[in-house]
């Protein structure tokens, strides 16, 4: 458990209101950033392994965001064991001369199982402290400590909270059947969530991160499960036909799902306790895969009402529907971005499936993946800067992540079997 996180006061405000990173920019410039090895503030040099673990974790975590160009430590001009952490002790010209625009200094004390960590982010050109924090916890808390500071860094640099308290749910065949797993945002610590021994799929996080809705064949048919993440207490919606592709209403304990208990699959609104509240789509076609706009006023979904699967948007208030996608014969799996400006989706051809984004007004269509197997199931990070997805580009289906503009595509994790159908959580409290 993290014992304490203390803000130490800034001597003066650091360029109040300045945004270092514009996450809305279509082509983001990575900021050159130096992260030296943490200093052992106890005065000895016996904790080199701890110093490396902490600094490497901070480096990897910030690098994951795609916002930073992390500079090679071999280019540094100072000895991290001898250098200080406060402004007056730092020769900022040593950092600007190697191209660093940001500098993160870290120090620690480790005694028994008690870990104290001090972290400071500086603007090297102005020589100002942007943010500083001091944390106390146990060695097992080091990821939480580093990630709390990373969230502070991103908040100060972008004006928006970071992703470091988020998780990703996904489907894996590690056990031989499709079960749901949950891992940290960077693929760390994957753990099995369902143990039905059959087929689990379509995970969807509630907006408070406390519940996971999904489809499961545990009872012999595709039922809708609504399960509490911590207590594992669940509600089962068991109806004739199938109950699939759940999507939570933003800010409410309610969700939409595609149900076929009365004939053709249509989208219904349900309470978090599984009670059907009303039918949302009314058409002879097949309607599946709803996804809500962040304000909850609209939802996108997939329908074959035009003859082939295409994406439509419906107003919640008056039920008016308009078609969103016209290019491509098979478009599916829409996912509304957290900022509400784009919808990611899958466009399929006879050869490949690829990830696209399109503005909610139907303009600005852009292909993000190409010539790399089947790419499916896009899901946005809670800040809207990253997209996780599944791909067969290396053979078996794996989970990958990329920047929202399609750059820096990299594999998230590898487990036995295949991984697919990722779902990114909101920011989770208490992490």
C-alpha cells in the first residue's frame, strides 16, 4: 500500500497555464527528455539495482505515451550519483547542450522495506521546476509511485490527466478457451478475470471502472454478464437468442447491448442490474456494437440496413439515425473517442481488416493500419491519445497499441494462445 504522497512547494510558479504538449495536434512533436539514473539520497552506493529499476520504470512509462523522445544516458554530461536534485545544484546548460528540453531528476532512500522517492520535472531552458513530488511506500509500491508521478507530469504538460491508472481487458485463449484477462495499461501483470471454461468475449468497462460487462457461454448460450471487478458479484441477463456487444452509458449505471430475444438483433437499453428499460433501434436489419459519445447524447452502431454492414449514428433524445460510413463494403466495430471528435472502426476487404478513424460528422476518414494482417477491435485510451487493437501481423492474434494518428505501432504483450478484443478502461481511482 502507498503510505503517503506529499507535494513540496514550488519556490515560484512555473509558467502558469503553459501547455508543453498539444495532444490535439495531428502531428505531435516528441519532446527531448533526459531521465538520469536515480540518486541514492542515503549517501551510499549500495542500491544501484534499485536506482536502475526506478529510473528504467519511469523511462519506459513515459516513453509508452509517445509524447517524449527519451535521450540516451550515454550522452549525459554529469554523474547522476553526484548531481543534486534542486534547481540551485543543477547546471542546466549541461542538459540544453545535448538537446534536452525537459529533465526529470529522481532520488530515493530504501531502508528495510520502506521506500522514499523524490521526483522533480524541470524545464531546462528556463531552469524552472514544473512539478515536484515526494512519495513514501514499500518496494512493492514502486510502480504505483512512478505512475502517480507520471500522471502528474502528463497533467502539467498537456493539461489533461494521464493514462497510468488505467487497465486493459481482453480475450485470451491461454487456457485453451476464450477467457477474459485484465492487464495494466502497458501490458504488465496480465491476470485471468473469467473462469467459465467456455467462451467469454466483448468486455466493456463501466465509466467508473467498477464493472465489466461481457458476453459469456457459461450457461450454454451467449448471455450478458455484468460483473463487479473487485467482488466478482455478477448479474446475468439470460434471454432467448444472444446478448452481445455491451456498451455502458457515460456517467450512468446503465448500458446498451444487442439482444435477439424478440427476433432480429436490435439494440436495447438496460439498467446496471440487467433490467431491460427500452428498445433503442427499430429496424428489420441487424443492429449490433453500440458505442456512446462522451456526453451520452448519441451512440454509433453497426447495421446491415443498407445491404452491408455500415456504421450509423443515432440521437438518444429523438431517435434520429444517420449513416456515417460510405466508403468500403464492410465497416464494423465503432469506438467513440473520449474527446468525442473521432470514431475508430474496422474496415474489411476480401484480403485484410484495418483500423480507420473518421470524424463524427463523417469527414476526415483516415486509415491507420495497412498491409499487416487483420487488424480489429480498436479501443481508445482514456485520454484519447492511444488506440489498442488486435492484429495477426505476426501470425497469432496479439494486442497492439499505437498513437491515435497511427504512428508507433507496437505489441503490448504476449501470452500463450491468442489475444484479441481489447477494451481500455477509464482512469481508475485508488491506483
